C-alpha cells in the first residue's frame, strides 16, 4: 500500500464552498436547470460524507477498507474539482467576451462554443454523479460515526498568536562543535595538503545542523580558510554535478563546460594555493572509491591545511574517503532534548504547570529518543496546545503502530496533527528534490496554482494566507532555513520522506521511481502532481514515464545548478504537454526553447506558467485565452520583444514577473484591466498611447518591487498622475528609469513630481533622470520606512535632495550626477540630526563635484553617527578633506580624487582602507589603527612616509593584506607580524628582497611592473610563502640570487628552498623578457603544484627542475624558447 494518510477534510470543505447556492446558480446559467438539480445533489451527498470524514481519517490507521474508500473519495474529489473549475473558466471566458463587446457577434456563432461545452459536460456530470453515489453507498458498510463537518478541524485554519520559529545555538553540541572545529584547525603533515573530517551519525541526530554551525562560525579557527563551499550530495552521487556545484559556488557563475576534465581543470585553478573548506553534506554509500578518487583530484592543489568536511550516516563512507578524524555524533541527553523541546514549544511563555508536569517531561524526552529533530518536531506540534492536551497526544496510538514506511512515529504524529489544509500543502512538498532550496514566495505561488490555499475573506489576499501556512509549517520544524542562504529554505531528508509517505500516489517524482535496471517506472494514473530534475539534454525517452498520467496538474522541472542551460526535445512541448489538459502548473524554466506552440492555449486549467531564463522571443497569441492563469514568469527572457496583444484578457492574473526582459519595448494595451495584479516587475512605457503609464492606476494591489522603465515615452504628465503610485501602499521597492538623455528636463521634472509613491516605500532608485532638480518628495521625512536610496546618472541635476531627513535611511548611493558642484546644507536638510542611521554612503563618477561642506554641528553631535562604509570614486574636482569625525567608520575607499585629502586621524574602528590617486593622507602615528586591509596607489605623500620609523605602517600591527603601487622608496615590512598577502606594483627602487625584510607570516606575494628587480630573493625564498606571482618585471634574471653568483660558498643545497621548509605551491612568472633561469641550481621545491611561465623568451632549460617532482599537477609554459622545455626530459 503506497498510501500514507488521506487528507480530505479541507478538500471537501473547498468543494462545498464552491457548491454554495450562489455558485450553483452561476453554473446553472451555463447549462440549464438540470445542472442546478445535480449540483445540489452533489452538495448534499458531500455534506453527508463529510459528516463521517473525521472518523474515517482516524480509522484509516487500522482499517485498509477505510483507507481504500478514502483513496477513491480523494480521486473523485479531484475530478469534481476539475468539473467545477471547468464551469468557472467558462464563466471567465464569457465575462471577457462581454467586456470586449462580444454582443456584436451573431447569436448563431455564439451558440457554437456553448453547444460544445454542454455536450462535453453532460457526460462528465453523469460520470461524477454515478461515482459519488457508489462512494456514498460504500460508506454505509464501513460503519463510520457521524461527527459532522462543523468541526474546526476542517475550517479555515488561523495563525496562532506566536508562531515565530526560534533561532539560537545548537543545544547540547558545544563539545561536538569544539571537537569538529579543532579537527578542521589542525594542519597535519602529509603528502597531500587536504584532509577529510567526517561527522557520522544516524538520521535526525543533527549532522547537518552541526556542520552548518561550524561552517558559519566566525571565530579565528574558521577565518583561516580562504574559501568555504557547501554542497549537498544526497543518495544519488553525481560526480559531475558535485564538481560543478563546488566550482559555481566559488566563481558565482554558471559552469557551461561539457567535459568533466575541463570542469576539474577550472576547479583546480580556483583552488590552487588556497586553503579551503568544502562541506559535502549527506553523502551516502552510493559513492564508491573510484568516484571519490576522481572527485578529490582538484583538491590536491590547495594549500596545506585544507579540509573536506563530510556528513554521512555510513561509516563505510568515512573509511572509503580516508577520513583522518571521524566524529561520531551521539544522541543528545534527556536534559538537552528537553531544552530543544522547550525552545520550539514556546513553553517558557506558559507559566501554568500541572501537578504531573515532571511525568509529562519524562514522557516527552522518552518519545524523542535523543534525536534533536524529533524534539524539535514534537515541540512544534505541541506549541499551539495547552499543556492539558499534551497527554492525549502523547498517548496517541500512532506511537505504537508499526508499518514498513520507516517514518519516525513523532514525525507521523506531527503530520497527523496538522490542520487538514496544511496537510495538503505539506504533502505537496514531496515533489521537491532532496535538499532543494526554495523561497517562501515560490512555494506559496505553487500552492495557489494547485488550489491548496482556502479562499480567505474578501479583505485578505490568498498570498497572505499562504504566508501564514508557510510560517506555521516552518514553526513546526517541517521547513528550516538553508545553511547557505538565509532567505531560502530546505526540508530535512527525513521530513522529505514524511512528505512522500503522506502524498502517496498523488505526487510523483521521476527520480524516486526507478527499477533495478535504473529505468523510470510509470507514473500512476492517479498522480496529480509531478516533478523531475532537468538534465543538460532531456530527450523523449525520459518522459515515457508520464504517458499514462493524463490527469496531471503539475509538470515541474527542477534544476540543481545555478544558471543552467538545458535542452528539451520539442516532442515534449508539441506532443506530451498538450495531452496534459488538466495542468495547473507548467514550467520550462532554463530550457533553451525559442517558442511555445499555439496549443498552449488549450490548457484552460493552467494557473502557473514559467518560461524564465529561456531564449524565447514571443509568446503565442493563444496565451491570452488562458483565463485561469494566475502566475506568468518571464524573468531573464532577454530576447522577448513583446507580450501578447490581448493580454488584457487574463483577468485572473496576479503575478507577472518580467524582470530583466531587456528587449521589451512596451506593454500590451489596456493592461489596467488586470486588476488582480500584485506583482508587476517591470512596466515598460511604450511609445503609443495604448500602453501608457496611466494603465498602472487601477492596479491597486501591486506589492513588492515595481520598475517603471522608458519613462521618456510619457508624453502627457496627466498620465503620470493617473498612475496613482501614492495609493499603492504595498510597494516596497520602486525603480524609476529613463533610457534616453535627450529630453529638456522640464517634462521629466513634472513626470517625477507626479510619480510620488506611498510613504511606506522602503527602497527608491532614480536612474537617468534629466531634470535639473529632483522632486521635493524625494527626501521627505514622511518616508519613515525608506532604508535605501540610489540616484544614478542624473547628469543634469544640480542639487541633491535633502536625503539627510529620511529617518530610517541605511544605504545611500549617488552615481554619475556630474551637474552637482556642491554638497552641503541642501543634502542634510533642515530639522533634526541628519542621517541618524546611515551605514553605507557611496559617491561615484561625480565629475563636477567641487566641495563637500561639512554639517554645522551642535555641541556633542556627530557627523553620520552610524556610518560604517564610505566610498568616493572618480570625483576629480573634489577639494578639501574627507569628513574627519566619522567615529563608526570601518571601511573607507577613495579612488581617483586628485584634489582630495584623506584624514584618517579619528577613524579608530577602520579595518579597510583603499586610497588610489588622491592628493594626500593625514594621519597621526599615536593612533592605534586596527586596519586589516590596506591598498595605496598613486599617493606619493603617504607612500614616502611608509618607511619612516614613526610612519603610518608602524601602527598597523593587525594588518593582513597590503597593496602598494607607485612607491619610490623601499619599505620595511618585517614588523607586520600578521601580514599574509603583499601586492607590489611599480616600485622602481626594488632590486630584490632580503630574507629578513619580509614578515614570517607572509603567504602570498604578487609583484608587477618593478623594472629594477633582478632577483626575487637572495639565497632562498622565505619558507612561509605559498604563492608567488611576478609579472612585467623587465630586468628580472633569476628567481633566486645564489651564493655562487655573489661570491659566496657553493655548499648550499641545489634547491631553491630546503625541502623540509618548503611551502611554495604556486609559482607564476609572466612577461619577464630578461629571465634566464629560476636559479643557477634549478631544482624546484617538491611542494610545488602549480607552475606557469609565460612570455619569457630568454629562459634557458628548466627540464631538470621538473624532473622527479611528483607534486606538480598543473604546468603552463608558453612563449618560451623550445630548448627551455623539452617534454621528453620530464
């Protein structure tokens, strides 16, 4: 039996609501009095069935006959809903026709589609009526008790008063966390530079949670890693996917490479010489030694101390991977279990404790069996209950029932105790791949499309009710926040198993249904929701499994990589999909399809269509006949030039996501008729009057982000006023953008005045505006929620608005406002202390800016009291001094400001300082700077003082990274005991580095454009160095100046560095035309893994240097004499 529990309470309630007397009258208007009588009979029969439904759902646990009856009833309920949807869609179609004056059509022509509709529905209604009668008759033989449909168990669930999910430390794991951190901190000597550490434990014991807290730990032990990557592996070990996932996580770019070897090469380049931590989460025993050997190959080029942290249920996996430390994660104690339970049950806010409280506590901890997941789930289950109700739940027979599903009893009980409508939503999540990251909005829109959210009262939106559903499932620990992205969510693998058990045959995931020969099993005819993981090339054979699933409502591909480019056979769009006539959800996300067939218009039930990230150029006009459509996702369809002309017909549309559709020239006419729209990512103002900005006016429910682009096409200021942005109080983000800069500015100013948003707006961007003055409403203190403002390329604007009076502003970006010459009182505004909460301030490309007039302070006040980041870039005329009294400043970047003086005397919290091409820097040597990162370029006044005993560098004892360009004097660095990275550019006096002049902590050095450099070092390279890069040093002759070359002893080792001291792993020398050899004794250190030599045309043979070097894994030699590199000698 594949069934879990059947969740019909809320489903039947939905059907009964839709069979209300008013609804039946509407349906009867389509089909006559006979339908009126039959639908009333349906309602009566369903009410009778609903009266015994609660008892049936209880008895299904022990009675297979009841279980089968419920399964048949569920199948029938879906078919009834299809019929009712068909009626609703026909009503919508007629409503649209009426709106467009269809009365002009002849009566004969109008009767044709009605006759077809009536003929089709007659047979369907008769079939449903017969099946409903059979279900009702079988009910009598099951002896079910009449409890009634009035039970709150089936009514619209309401959010409890306190439903926030607690976040906090991992209870009971302090010792475990310190152990794992310790294992990761130790750099064991070895032939390879990385080691594997494993966290081993049973399901639900908290392996992923522990690894996540270690991964996100900010202490010094974890700061040692240059790169940190998290990859979920799962029971289907795919070496290509895992390797690509690691690479994409590092580069933040989609990997388009087809050949696995090239993927590994690219990963090797990213990891070379870097100390990394890679977490491989949930590795199963499907990973064999051969797979692991191939996967680990790129890891070998990393720096000493790199680690792979593996979480697994299987000890054999830890052994196979050669883990040097295996941390066996045990169950937590009863006391710790109780703490976890308390945290998730909100017990601490309930002061009433019964006399048997200690007995209850013992029973609860016993039920949890030391599993944090069980304690968390049970806490979420009892969170909304009075303590008096706990006994009943703890004595539920589900605890003692045994079955073959392997689902923990506490998880089954948690599901069993969900309100019926939440059961449906949770079971639907079974179509999500294991460890798939999803957003709250994504899941809510899918629930809506499949009819899983009960219609709320008129004053509320389905999206809000869906948000409450989501938060409740989150608070019950059925969802949890992702370790990689706090805005995303995941399901624990045991919770995913619970969802699949609950869904039974209703949900079908292609990857879960394979036989012993790895062939996909057929999708059940009873399945309604399906998903699969999209591949690079998805041919028709992949979809044979769906050939019998004619009643599917969901056809949803998921991708496990970022920015994929997958290909789909046209037979899916042309042959398979048109046969799935009951689809509510259809996605072609990230497939390389260029068009949809006209047959898409036949999917009349469709509510959710996703063609985002495809090269599609247009949508077929038949899309406009999808009257039921609620969600249309077109994100990043960069080639899409136009939307369907009759898009105004989609009167049910609620979400139009069309961000990054850059080729779109305008919107379809009369878009204002789509009064249900909540999401309109980008309204492109067209050149004709039909797609004018006034169409936004009737869209009263817009929320989230709104981008108004091509505002230069607004020719009538009255249209801007009629857009009525000020009434749209649910908007959070507004972007106003002009594309052409040839306007006079007068009309643009009037348009901007009319586009004032509601005062609840949080973020505002104005781009390429051509007026001389920004509207008075920008900067008004009435915008109490505004946290971000971005003014970009408003080149004709002469004055900044009074942004200092925005009381909540945290981020401010001003770019390309070349008409502004002075920033002063008009910027701060009149009133209270300006910018009270501002944390980030950036000025960029302000070509005309000449002065920054400081605020006239009252005694005891501070400039920008919360400012942490200040950036001033490309402001060549700006004179004077950067404001000095920025006591909270942590990061200061000043670039290409030739006339500006930077005073850092009072920046005691400063950790990052980047100065490029400025007039000068003022500092005081007595200040104890806490700088970690320092970059100085083209600032002679400061660089000349670096070498002084009382100079600037003498106070930078915490410095980790130093980059200096254009210094004419040598600088003493040995006192910088924590320095790890040194970048040197254009030091004309640098000839070589004495060994004692470099700090012992230095790991990475880059030298560029130092034409006096003849040798990198004398005698030997500093042993701490792991990475050396030298580029464009015209007179460099050798990497090391040997003692022989300067008349010394010749008894030294014929190696650049003593092998036992060598850490050098990466050596790159480019464009050094005088380079003859690496040393007169050319033996390379045995630790070297990566060697690049490029455009060194005088280089003599280095073949001996490569001989017997077993560590080398990457060699790139290009544009050197042939004699210097002979492969036969290597």
